[in-house]
């Protein structure tokens, strides 16, 4: 049984009655599905987690009827009936909680649903916690949840591409990232590290949900339940499929609170200008903060705690492969100070961390 976040744990870590106050970006960080509806059941909000597991483009579902167009399997007393009762009662708070099975063409998803109306909010929310994913069930076509290709049947002729599991993809040449780096250096000198590190964290959170989906479909386990070597292989394979390079994981230093990752043929390192090590900015030779942010966010998702990823040596400076470390967020300042002062390489940064005061933390 896969338990991503049981309702009791959800309530202990997140006050669902404040959900209408959260921004769309905040909803995208939640580890469960969130769908905001008006009184008629029209979809007004749809978070990243739900979009990934339902394999739907949320821009295509917004404004559509949840029960009548998008999730036809929810029609009936078990699901839609409870929503309609909650609307009719004008009550607030948690209106209902019940198990349900979403039927998709690609499989069945056993979930726990909670219907919530925050006090004073004009919207109702469906909170959807995935419990188990299995093969498709034999149900009538009109009882299946809609597929992306049904939402936008003409999108292929409008320049939209998707992979075999319905994810939207964009193919760009390597020069695209070289142009991005050159533009950043020209218009906002010195901001590449900060911009790309945060970009990596944001993308890493989305990639973590995507990998979660892949893991439960392949093995029935969440990424946190997989052996670490299996998860590392899955992440490395995904990055290689995207053309970012080949990641190799070294767990030897894990007892010291460090995970080491080597990235060969990093697309970002090869897109960076050569000779960055002599630039006035002492960390200008570190070209791959995007990858560092991705690694920190994805592995932090698996570990269930805040982690930070940092590049400590880069192939753009002539070193071949790029080296990254993942460590606890409380050691972030120590690592950043070391990198700013010119410390490079896994062993050198590891020595700095070993000399740091025991228990030193930064908020």
C-alpha cells in the first residue's frame, strides 16, 4: 500500500482551512492534489500535483466542469452527491471525507478525498490524497476521467508535443541555453548563480512529483520507499533522457551528511563561456547552479526534509565532469561562504564542513 500523505498527517502539517489564502505557487508545493471549484463545480484552481497524476494540462482544465467534463467517473452520489450536499448546506470547514477510485485509461488511482470550504471563502476545495495506483479497470468509456488528448484534440497541429505518458515537452537545441547564459551575463551580470539556483529548485519540485508518479506506476512504491540506488538510477536516467548529461551518485560520504554527485557532459557546463575561473566574481566558474537546485529539491523530497544542493567544481573551468554535494539546509551558509572564498572540489568543501563548529545552523 502506498501512503503518500494520510489525512491525519496532512492536518498536522497543513491547515486545510487556510487553503484559499494560499497562492497558486504555494499550492504547487503541496504533496497532495488540490482542486478549487465554484458552487456549480467549475474548476477555478488546479495544483501541480493533481495535474501530474491526472496527466492533464491545468490550463486546459481551468474553467471546465469537474464532474461533467474532466472527471466523469465522479458523477453519482458517492462523490458529486456529497459535493452538492455541502454546497446546499452553506456549511464551512471539512464537509466530507471518503475513499474513491479515479478511473483513467492508463490506470486506476485509489484516493482519499476531503471536501473543504474555508470560512468566508467563495470556493470549495477537493483535497486528493493518492493511496494506491493500479492497472486500469473494465469500466464504461463514459465513466473514465478525461485524457489530455480529449481536452485539446487539435494541439498537435498547433505546435504542442507530448511524450508517451502525456507530459508536454519542448525540444530546444543546446544553443538555447548558451544564449540564456549570455543574455543573463549581459543584462544582469552576477545574477546567473542566484537565478538558476532558484530555477532549479522550482523545477526540481516538479520533477520530484513526476518521478513519484513514475515510481508508483512501475513498482507501487513512492520514491521514498525505493532503495536509494534504485532512485538514483531513476533520476540519472531521467536527466540523461532530457539531454542534461549523466549523473553518478557516490554514497560514501553519506555518513558525514553529504551526498556526492558527479555529472559528466553537463549541458549547462558546455553551454557556459570558457575561462570563467579568471573572472572577478569568485564563483563565476560554477556554471551549473540549475542542476544543483534540481538535485537539492528532488533529493530533499525523497528525504522528507530541507536539503541544499551546491556545485563545488565545474567542467566549464576545464575539470571535465561537474561535482555537486547535497547536504542539510543548516549547513548552507558554511558551504556558500567556502565557495565564495574560492574553495573548490568535494574534498576541500568536506574539510571546511568538518572544521565548522558542531551543530552550527543557519535559518
